[in-house]
C-alpha cells in the first residue's frame, strides 16, 4: 500500500536505528505526545529496538483518556434520557464514569449509538426529528474540524434537534504544563503529526524558546517514528534547539488554514479540565456564544454534575510521562481492559492498554 508499506519496511527502519546509534554519545529522554504513536511504538517494539540510551516516555495525547470524569458523567446523564439518541466514537463506550459506562446505559435501554463521524450524527438528527441527537465531541485539534463542520452543517440544515457535548483539548498548553513541572524529565518532544497536519507547527516556537527544548514533528508508521527520534537525538547531541519537520509528507508550518478558520468560527479557547491532571489554563475549546443552541450541556442543563477521580488510578502521572503503566499498582491486577479503573486501560490510544495488549504485564504483589 503506497505511503504505508514502505514506512513499515524493516531494513529502512533498521538503517535509521543504526544512524541513531552512531549519533548517540549519551542518554536522552524523549516524549511522544500522541497516544497513536505510543501504540505504534509498543506494537512494533520500537522502544526495544532503539539503543538503551533512548528512553521514550508517553504523553497525554489520548483524547478518550483525558476527557474529564465529570464530562463523562454528564454524557451518561444525557444518554439516559428518553427521546435522546446519544452518538459517540466506539472507544468512549467502555470508559468508566463515576459508577457506570455508556455500554451499561445502552444495556439499560438508552439509545447509545457508535458513529464514525459527527456527520453521521447530523444525518440521524435529520432522520429522527422527534428525537434529540447528541454527539460526544471529544478530541484534540485533529478531530475539531469535523466536529465544527457538523455544527455548521446542522445550522445550514436548520436542525433544532442536534447538539454536541464538547470536550476539546489543545496540545501546546499540555506541553507547557508538563515542561513547567519540577519532576519533568523530558529533553525532547516528538510532536503529534496529525495534530500538526491541521494546526501546522507555528504555535510551538514560543514553547521552544521558553523551555529551550528541541521538537520533531513525527508521523505514525515505524519509519516515521524512528526518523522523528533521529531528528530529536541529532538536535540534542549538537545542542540545537529547533523544530524539525520529520513528517513533511503531511505537515507544513502553517497547517490547514481552512480547517483552522472553521475552528475559529465555531470554537473559542477556554480553560479545560484533563482527566487525572486537573484544569490546564487555555487548554480547551468550547462553542462560541453564537452557537449556544448547539451546546448539549446547556440544552440538557447538566453543568452542575461534578465528579472526583478514583485515588487508585494514577493515569494522570502516566499521561504526563512521570510513570510507566507498570508503575501503577493496579496494572494487570485490579485494572485490566475487561475491568478498567481508568480510561488509559480502555482507549485504543491509552498507554496502559498498549502495554497490556503487548503482554508487558508485571503483576504487583
Ligand atoms: S493501570 Fe489502570 S488504574 Fe493504573 S494508571 Fe492505568 S488505567 Fe489507571
């Protein structure tokens, strides 16, 4: 398959790893931001292929994992209402809220549906004018264009029975939080290629200058990842502090200006709570006041629902690269994909799920 097969070629990956080995003179700790990259790293054993001097720690870039517990509880409350069709990506259905998940709401008779695009939810609203259709609009910058397009499309169609439950987060403020922590060990970043394909990387020089930390825009296939690692290691070894685009087949400095304009039209920046981490200033998007009619939190008056995280789940530390999944006492014992305590054990982009699926299980006494 063009643009896939050649990026999974073992000889090409091995050649880049050899170059990394030749470049290295000391140990470095890199963080990949995106959960999709974490899964590729674990699935292809890239962390085990790299020289031991390179430690990869996993970042907060899993949208399901960082959706705050209280927003999940609000989703559960809305999905339980009669005459509501609650639409979500499949990953969210097994993520535990305070007491249950969307699957259990569905089992108890709630109309919860898995969709593959918010536009599918808009079609459902057109086809079911006597129902309220709600889309759980979670994600990073990557999914924002499709979510805002669904709102614009619903408005064009004159739909009054479509709304979105928004939990959108932005990468740069999360990196700022990670870097400002006294416990931060990260010396270089692999930036999330798909986020940068939408937003470009013009937002990152400010962080680069403030923290003096090199960054490499990185894709998702094995060859993309080791190229990103090589770019970061080369900068670190030479003392260069730059942003190198190691994913130039998909990313430009400016990004997709039309997508950015659509996001700006519908969303405004806000403070946002991240599951396990807490509130990060200016780290989210919410609907602008002129789109309030599409805001599910207002329509169903669920903003008073709040929730406290379980103290047993240390996913917040995993998401900030401070712990590896095996460092959690519950990993593989009281927390498994069948009985998850936290979202990072359920999501297809969660670090705990990646380690568990790969069999990297240490049962704690
Ligand atoms: S293993 Fe389970 S309890 Fe531990 S951090 Fe991961 S999701 Fe949370």
